[in-house]
């Protein structure tokens, strides 16, 4: 009896005094839960997808916002081309005047934003599915709830970086040497929380259904047509449904970066866009957006599924030790 007690005390002492044992135990719990790995895999997948389609992202943003800078003294020929709807001409002018690599302008900030943003999306979707398994087997709308929750969470955490990213991509002409961190600090210093979260309400209204539709459509199609096709189609459907709101969101984000651009509320900007450009103003840049979003989401979902296969193998080996 006494020997058993002493053995138990010795075992407890060993566990308390062995930090390596605690670390391994914590790592096993993280691996078995899978949420940390999901966040990492989602972040990497989002960065890969966005980097490969970065030129189309910049062209889309310039097309959406170019008409706001018509009165600017710094308006370049490429920006004027985008404002007049000549998207291919505008892209050609960028390459001629600024160089090919400027098509990736703002991509570092995009990755800094996209890693946590996409990671949070995949993490929250998985967490909600685990917490409420009945959603997948209940009414149709249940399949869209995890994506809606994920979109809201990701927007609130990452929105200031989204504003900085849009402004870096919208900048036209050479000589913008400010990095994303300097731009974020300048935004916080000059415009405060209002500038950092300008348009966040509209972003929530837009992103929640967009992410919800993307994940819902992907889950519905992936077993039918494969990961790549399901990811691409889910992105196109989600983007087309919410694109007019995306145009307004981008236009709100660039307010304050140029003295010629007036600061308006969402409703005033929508009314002004309708008055000046009509319905076409709300689908400005839709062409490059559709061309961009299919490969972006197809690559993102494919990369995630690819990483998940290796993660499951790695996790199984960890749990065996």
C-alpha cells in the first residue's frame, strides 16, 4: 500500500517537473482538436490564391474606384482609362508607366491581411460545424450559417488591413515607397478608428452572405464536380450576388486618401454613383472580378484540401507517440 502511494507521488512529481512532457501534451491536444492547424492551412491557402491572381485584384479595385479621382491633380493616364471603362487599356498603361511588378502592388499587405482573414474563415466554419452538427443535416439555410459567422468574425478582426490594402492598390504612379505597416500607422494617426473602420458596416453586410454562399456552394458541389471546380464556382456565385456592395465598400475605403475625394456616407455615395453613372456604376469592374475570383477560390480551396491531407497524416503520427 505504502509502495503504491510512493509510486503515485513519484509519477506526479515527474509530470509536474517535466516541461517537455507538458509541451507534448499541449501539442497533442492542439493537433487532436485540429483548429490551430485549420487556421494555419486556411491562411496559407488564402495567400497562395491571392498572390497568383494579384494583378486581376488590382485591376478590379482600380476599375471600381477610378471615377472618384477624375478631379484629382494626380490622376494618371491609367486611372483615366479605368474611369472611362477601358480596363485593358488601363492595365496596359500601368505596365508601360509603372512596370509589370506594380500589378502586384499591395500584395504584401494583401497576404498580411489574407492570412488571418482566410484562416479565421476556415477555423470558424469548422468550429461552428463541430459545435452545431445538426446544421449540416437540417434545413437548407443551416449550411450557410457557418460561413456567415466566419465572414463577420474575419471582417471585424482584419478590416483595418483591408482599408490599407485597398489604398495601396488604388495608388497610381511611381514613388509610393510606404509599406503596409507605415500606411497602417499613418491611417491610425491621421484618421483614427473612424478611418480604419470606414465602411465596416457595409463590409459586414457584404462579406457575411459572400462567405456564406461560397462555403455553402462549395460543400454542395465538391463531391459532385471536384474541389477545383466547386471552389471556383462558389467564388463566382458569392461575388456576383454581392458585387454592387463591394463597389460601394471599395469607394468608401479610399475616401480620405486624396483631397479631391469627398467623404460621404454609404447612402450618399450610392445616390451619387447612381446619379452620375446609373446602374452600370454598381457593376464597374465586374468582368475582371469574375475572371479573378474563379481561380482565386479554386486555388484556395484546392490548396486547403491538399494541406489537410498531409495534416491528417501528420496528426495521426503525433497522436501515436
